[in-house]
C-alpha cells in the first residue's frame, strides 16, 4: 500500500519563530512552503532568502508551492535553493512541460496545481511529466478556509486516470485538511495531505500530524 505523506503548511506557523515551528513538525514527511506574490493571489508571504534558510534548517524536505505569476521564470530559482519539489499553477505557467523537465534536470520534483474552478482533465495528456498533481480544496491565498468537498470527484477522476495508465503520480490535496477530513481526502485517492491550521492550531502539532496520517492511511484508495 502507498504510504500517506503529511506536509504541514508553515503558512499557519509563527513567522517570528520559524525554526522552532519547523522542529515541531519533524515527524511529518514534508514541510509545505507557500510562496505568494500579491498578484497571482491576494496575499504576500515570503521570498527566496527565507525559503533558502528554511531548506537549510528544516528537519524534513521542503515542498515549495508557488502561487506567483511567471513561474516559468522563478520556479528554477527555488529549485536551486534546495527544495525537494516545486509546485506551480496551471493558470500561471505558459510552458508546463518544459518547466517540469527543467526542474527534473536540476534534481527537483515537479508538481502541477489545479484550483477549484479549473478542470483536471486538460492535464491528462501530460500527466507523466509530473511527480505530483496538487488539487486545491480551497481558493489559494489564505489559510484556515473551509474544506471544499466538491473537489473530491476531481481527485477520484485523477486517481482513476493514474491507475488506468499505470503511473506513479502522487495526488496532493491542500486546503481544509484535518483529522476530520483526512479520511474523505484519502478515500478519494490523495496520498499527500497538506495541513496548516489543523497542525499548528493544535496543542501538540506532532500528535495532530499522526492523527491525520492514521485517519488517511485507514481510508486510502490506491
């Protein structure tokens, strides 16, 4: 069975104590780093210097999620910083295949993100170019939003296509993931779960990670 991966989002961490909060999630698989430019989404978070330090001090690999304009230009720069994977959005890139191949040539995984109003079927023909497909279950830009359960049909269609073609593509879900929604997400076919508020809003983030992992693993559909 595919192992569930948990990727806490530091969008919900204390930005004045990032290294401390990174160490609080050391039992997770990835740290999800949201980079926003106040143009592609209406929020502004962090840039290259902070991401570079996160990659240097984090006890787990960095999964950098670019919610920015012109990822064709900027994604390779974040790969150079030491990110394990870089995610860019369908609505922002002009040449997704070329960019994915460039990231792979740099030793970095490529992830393609789909927002709630975007269909997933247009990327079926290029699925094999990506390590992971991210299905957003909130509108990108802010943490703490309500989980959009209507995106689960999209996850199921994507999982069915991956299985039909014998691919090893991961499905990541980002938005509203918690111990209560983890089973729903995993049953639909997602194996990488991004959780922000549910982890950093918990009294014990490490315990919250394991609660999400256990609920998802029990329900996961490969």
